[in-house]
């Protein structure tokens, strides 16, 4: 239950014309905590398995403020400030940023749509990713390997101008453009995206496109509170960390889900490309001497069933295939990842639920570091072998 704080209702009369404006600010949040088991993790004592508590797996732990001011004639001023944090130690999330999840302000019109400025989500996240299980019942450990396509919203977009249309016959569309902020180079670090979605008659579908220049610094490094350079890779997962020298990163994503009674079947597809590899001057390091482009195709199928109003069950399979990438000494044939997920979510009340997530991943081929691929469930320490299992029991409270 969200708690609304009414900030003021002001009435005035000037030249015998009455006017009023109403403002409100809503405080909201999520606290997500649980116990994890992860297999095949290298530990200081030489063990193979990790048992630990972690925060924000099913849904990122956060608190935020959402505000509106009625300006009249269907026009509103709006803002969102959203903080991420770790329940276990109280640290700020998103690299220590105070409002690292979202920070934006803008105008919203019931007729013409919404324009916002600030730190925001791209169009792939807005329109294509809601059909993926990471946005439903599997959290970030159920995301696609390395979150290579940003379907799990691992990266935010800074300095962004965003437009979202009103809903027209079940269709919503929009786009985003982020200024790179580099003097003398308009396109360096720029981000732009477009997307659209449809909802009606049991069907939900969406498509999005994302294009990022110099993504290692301007996108994968967007949650850093310090100034970044191209000398360091800002991704640590072996799935994609070796491709941070790409001049251009782009994603085409699509998803659809159809609900019949208590059952929903869904699917997503994404094509991800790291193009212009070898741009060490403005993008990132290139220890494997890659050139050309590296690409990934990902397909997910999922099913969920609402057993009772309080109990949800889910199952999914995800397939990721990396293409061949040229090096100065030959080529990298690419990696393949198979991933299966199961989940259960039980509501104790409207605001509190308990849940279980299980993920199993199998890797083969050669990963982005140009080494034999190891399993790397998203958000966890990569496996020491080609297999990895993650199990989680958690509790989530919303306020």
C-alpha cells in the first residue's frame, strides 16, 4: 500500500478569476531479502558452494518519491526520485548513487503524452522486457546470461530526454535520447532507443530498439559515482566483459504474453551486437584483440499459473547463442548457454509475500574472455565449471 502525503491545496483569486492547483507526493518502497545457495563458486577456503543472504533479488530493494502537480487543462508536472539500497549492510545501490534507480522530472498531458528529463529506463526495458521472467517471478538471477540485452534493466540511461505517448487503442509508443556530454563530439557516449507495446484481449506484446555509442563508459558504467575512462572494463561477467571495446552496442528486443484464465504463456527474443570492436581510445580495453562485431541471439519461453489468488507458480527455459568473433590471431567461435528456471510466489498479505526461485545454467564453447565458457548466472559469481545452480528463498515487503 502506497502512502500518499498531500503537500498542499492552494486556492487564490486574482482579477476575479479563481484558480487552484493540487500537489501530492507519494512515498513508496520495496524491501527484498533472502537466503541463497550457489554452486561451483570459488571460495578463499577452497570450497565449492556459497551460502549467503542477499538483498533485492526478486525486486530491487528501494525507496522513492513520486510527485505530481495539476497545472490544469489535463497537464501535470511530475517527478520520480528512486533510491536503491542493500538491506544487509545499508549501503547505497547502483554504485553508491543517492537516487541511482531513477531521477527525473517532466510534464504529462492526457492528450499528448509525457516528456521527462533525467536518469531513466530505455525503450527495450519499457516495452519488450516486461514479458521476461526476470520482471515477473524470477528476479535478476532468472535474467538472460550477463543481462546482455538489458532486459533486466541492469543499466540506466543518464542525461536522457524521454517521450511516452498516451494509450491509443491499446497501443503505447515512445523513445529516448541521451546526450553524450562530450565537448566537440556530439555522438560519443550517446544513447537512443525506440519502442511500442500493445495490451488488450488477453494479449500483451512489445518491441524495442536500443543503440549506445561507447557503451563501456556511457552505459555499462552508468552506475558509477566516479569519472570513468576506457582503460577499465565496466562489466565483470565473462559472458560479455571481453567485448567492452565495442564502439557501438545495440539491442533489438521483442516479447509477447497471452493469458487464458489462470494461465499465461510468454516468450521473448533479443538480438544483441557489440560492433566496432577494438575502439580502445574511447570505449574500453581489448585484451583478446577482437575486431569486427560480436553478436548474441537469445530466446526465452515461459509459463506461469495463478493456482489461487495468493499462489503463483512459474517455469521457463532460456537459450543463448553467441556468434563467431574475429581476433587478430584467428577467431572466437562463441559460447552457448542453456538456462532453466522455476519459481513460486505466495502472498501473505497485499504487501508481503514469500517466494522461491531456482535457476540451473549450462555453458559451452568460448566466452568473451576467449576462454572455455563457464556458467554465469546473472548477478552471481561465475562458476568454476560449465554448470551452476542457484536457489533462493526470500521475503518481500512493499510499502
